[in-house]
């Protein structure tokens, strides 16, 4: 039986992650809490808006209302960048210690040596993400996405699709780019030929995406089930129906986290419930009963037996699958 | 977050550079009114107050991908409101300051069209600051000045000390011609009582038309002493704003159409208003109405912005209250005759 070690915090949890094996919880008020032989925390930002893991999964990169970007773990945090009074609305981590962040209409890349490069856009930079291959990052923007090559002065690649694109992710093999949109839909591009993929039909905005092991599937929130699109074929999900996992009639999926090695997803709902569902036979296991508010973030640990979760209302915790 | 969570009220401030917007904003931020405001501005600019709840945001208009050109929202507001609402308890209300040339419509529509924003906040009122001296010039050279007035619930007619009484009367008549339902306050140095611009509930169907004594009184048959039309100083005018009459200042393209009728047949009225908002939506800036539905003990109130319309039962008709339906459209290229005729055809 799965067991839950709760951590009741005060405020919206933006990101719940394992740094090495220590559960960390980044809250919107700017504090990062952790369960490391007891409950500990450090104040990092005045208002934390975005968070992502570095590529070694050992530090949390965060951006805030204070216009700052920090790298934090345990009781240490390092100021990586400042962008004036504008909010840092998106952060991403890339190869060789590079990070990207967005403030207003500018995307920034900071290399490991501290050098910062700016990429101006005519409209707001809504989301940033690095490609898994090479020094390349993507920007989600109004009417499409832009790919930049920060290591060289190569010309950016523009990918157009009408509408506001708010978030962005690359498939783990680097072949596909997927954006979340202001309308209730995802949009994808096959990068080799620019072919479009429309993934629509969601009753709500998609706010959480997770690639399954080896990038075979892309799980998404925004419906009464986790919508899981097949990406194993060369054309991605085009012409194929998605899986619907963990369907509930009275709740919406708000967060998804795929298992590191198996075709299983942890699914979080707007009432705080968490389930694990296997893709092959849709078998469901209840991991956590409903709580106070919507699940916002989840992650599996390296041993594949624990799931850390955070919620809008601060009732966070760690689920041990084996009990 | 549960649905029952209180929605935070949002006030939108529009107005040209020099209209007194910053002065009013500074008063909202510094006066002791017992409420805390988060303020979303385009530039920190002249706001001389350091406050962590002032957020700078680049105006970003997004067309919704549904083929409707008037379905626009402010993408930056969606992001900022979402961020602010993750840390509730720091403020009681939000003020959005727009740039001088801003179109107020996408700002307002954000609070109806974006599901996340709508569950957490509610639009309280759109307040337009107008410079009494420069309005005639503004109306000549831009459509935005007119849109801002047409769209407003409250118009603060500022800098009245810089014009003659005759000029002021003309300017006010022009504002009335553009927008017969807005509440007008004559001020100098944006000296309007803050409770006249904040917490107005102008989009709240249960309150909207109650606190609006001028609403649809196109025939002016009421006694002028019975309402709370506030003029902070120099209240020397005679309250005869002749709705529907031509503006004494030209260059006005916005018009209002006031309709009046008896009890409505719901089977005719609702399809009609639906069709009007679908077909005329791009031309309609605002619509407001109180509808008497046949055999319904409650007043039915509706309000709309372009193609977005909402309606609800408001309160029972009072004893002796005349069961009549009244509807005002503010927009462009509206056919009064056709609207009146088709409206009357919906009567029971």
C-alpha cells in the first residue's frame, strides 16, 4: 500500500522536486522548503514564479517577481542573473550549465562562465526550453515559436502557428517541439520538416506536460483524464488517438509526471487526489486521497519508488509507492 | 482552489497621457482607505511610490484563435494576474492602468474570456480619465479616446479649471453623447472621492444597474434631486444631458441606442439578443439592459462587451414598479430603427 508523508505548507507550491534524493518544495512566496532529516527551508525570492531542475537534477533554477534568477539546493542558493524590475516568468536549464530565462519581450541565455546573451522579441516571451541536443533553445511566443542558437550567431528559426503559445517543451530525442496554447490545445512541430501537429479537444488549458521514458509518449493535463499522445512513430501523434488515463467524472487533471523507466504516469487532480496509471492496461492505483487543493507539481525519484507532490493550497508531501 | 474563493475585484483605469491617471493612481496607492491594491502598470514611470505590489507589464494583445476579430485578450494580464493570485492575502483589489492609447476592450474581455482569470477575479469597473481641455483635440485625432469614454462606467472629467464653463458644458455633453450611461465626475487634480471609482460593481449583474441613476433615463422625466450624481466641485450645470442628441463637438463616431419596450416573450427575446450580439458584436462596445420577462416575478438584467453577453435574474419587481424593458447599446454603425423594430417584435 502506498503511504504518504505529508508536509503542510502555507501557500501555492510552484514546483515539487527531488534534488538527488531530497524532496524540495518551491513556494510562490519565494521560500524553498525541503524534507532533509526534518523540515527545513530557505528564503530565496520575493515571489517565485517559475522553477526547473538543472540537467544533473541536483539544483533548482528559479525565477521570480524580484527579477532574479537563483540556483538553489539544500541551504545554499546562488544568484545567477538579474533582469531589473520585470518579472522572470520562465526558466530552463540546458547543456554545459547554461540556463535560459524570460522577462517581458526578452529571452536571456546565461552560460556557465556567467556570460549573458539577450534575444529580443517583438512580443512577450512566454516560455523557454532547451533542446536536448546541442546548444539550441526554443521560445514560445504569440503566433508560434522561435529556435535560437546561442553558441553561434546562427539565424533563428521561426515556426509559425496562429494563436498565443504559452509554454514549450522538446521531445527527449529532439525531434519534436510542443507548445501549450492560450486556447485549450497543444501545438507540435516535427522539426525535420516543420510539419504541424494539432492536439486539441481539451476542456481546459494545458498546464502540465511530461514525456514518458524514452519520449514514447507525452502526457498532459487539462481534461478529466490525463491525455497521453503517442510520439513513437516518425510523425508523432498525427492521425493517432491519445490514451486517456485515470478518467474521473468530477475532477480535472492538473498535473502529470511520467515514471522514469516504465509506461506509467502519476496523475494529480484539482481536488488533490493522486493516482498512478499504467498505459498498457489502464490499471489505476490510488496514491493519495483528495486534499485541500489542486496538485500543481510532481516528480519521481531516481529509485522509482517515491513521488513528491505540491499543491495550490500548500498541502504537499512525498508518496512512497511500496509503503 | 475552490470555486467559492472570493473573487478579487479589478478596476481598469484608462486615459491619455496628461489626463490625471497617474495622479489618481498615486492617490489610490497612498490614501488611507483601508484597502491594499496591487497595481499593474505599463511603466513605473511617474509613480513616485515604491511598493512591491506595483507590477510592470508589457501590454500584449492576443487574438483568440476562434476566427472572431473582436475576441481579444491581454496576454500579459493573464500571466500577471495568475502570478499575483498565487499569493493571495497581500492585497484586496487590483488596479490595471492602461497606456494612453490603449483599447480598453481586450483588458475587459480578459476578465470574461480567460477561465483562470475569471474564476479568481472579477471586473469591477472601467474608469476613464478625461482632460477637459484637450478632449476635443483627442477626439479629432484618435479613435481610442472615444472608445475609452464609450467603454467607461465612470468618467472622471479632470482639469475642469482649465476651461470656461461653456467649454466644460460642451465637453460634458460630448461625453454624454458618446456614453449616456457612465457616471461623470467633474474634477481638478483628479480629486474624485475614491469610493466613486473603486468598488463600483459595474459589471456585477446584481448591482450594475442599481447604482446607476442615469441608466436609460432617456426621457428625463425624473426629478433631478433624487440621485447621487456627484460633482466634486463647481456643480453648476443643469443636468440636461440630451441623450441621443448630436454631440456639440464633432468627430464622434460612437453612438448609443436606447430601446424601451414592454414585457418580453422569452422565446423571442433571448434568440434575438443572441443573434444581435453575434451579428453586431464587433460594432457593440457595451450593452446594458433591464428586461421584464412575461410571467417572471424577477427583473432580468443583461450586460455585454462585443460578443460576450451575460444575464441573470436580479431581484423581484417592486410593487408599483412599471414592468418595462430597457436596453442600451453603445457602439458604431448601429441602426436605431432596425434595433427598435426588432426589439419591439420580441414583446409578449
